[in-house]
């Protein structure tokens, strides 16, 4: 009984505080969040995802059917982009759901503050250079992984051996590390051996 009361108290405290952090999603707040997404490039995600998907499919085609890769590279981007843009923009689609995510974390007043900051010279500069910073950061992560790939591979193999997932000391194929996530519009990072 005592544990149940404690759990209920914790739940009320957590949910009570989270409800205080966000406010109602009014039409005005929704419009301001949409403007924020537009200013920050969030409204271009469908095209970026389409580009990344197209590059991935074309790369796969180059290995399985190289003669058709050029034809696919020509036809696929427009089709994927149109499809994703329609799905992302549809009522209840990605953009409406993304607005809902922002609404959970920001009050309307906070959204307005962010919009005002983005309209300032420093905020405007931040918007312009953020994609470059992200791309350079991903490149740095890729370089660090490549510089440490042998040590990381040995470490991963040791863990797999220790956990009994592969036989100890056997000639196992190299352990593949996860690739660094691709930046839309940029080729994905290579996997480690």
C-alpha cells in the first residue's frame, strides 16, 4: 500500500510538472511553430529524405544492376520527393506530428522568443551555418571512427567473445561497427570493418 502511494505521488508530480511546461496547442501556436519549422529548414525534410533514399537505392542498384543505375537515378528523385512531400504535408502527417512534438516541449511564449531570436542577426547567422556545422561535425565523427577502427573492431570482437556470442580466438569475419548516420544530401559514412 505504501509503495502504491509513493508511485502515485511520483506520477502526479511528474505529470503535473510536464503539464505546466507546455500550454494548449492553439491555432496561433500551431502557426508559429510552422513558421519556426520553416525558418529552421524543417519544412524541407521530405526533399532531404527523398534525396538520401534515392542515393541509397542508386548505390544498391550500382552493385546489383549497374546498367540501370543511371536510368533509376534520373527517374527516382522526382517520384520519391513528390510522394514524401504529399505524405509529410497530409493532415495528420509528419509535419502536423512534428508541430505536436514542438508543442509538447515549448510554450507559445517560448516559440515566439525563438522566432524573435532567429530574426536577429545572430539567430539568422545560426540558421545559415547550422547545416555546415552539422556536416562538419559528421565528417569529424567519421574521421575519428576511421582513425580508431582497428582498436574499435578488436574491442567489439573481445566483447562478443566474452559474452559467448562468437567463439574465442577463432578466425571470425571482421565485426562491423554501425555507420555514422548520413547527413541528408551527403553520402553516408563508411562502416568500420
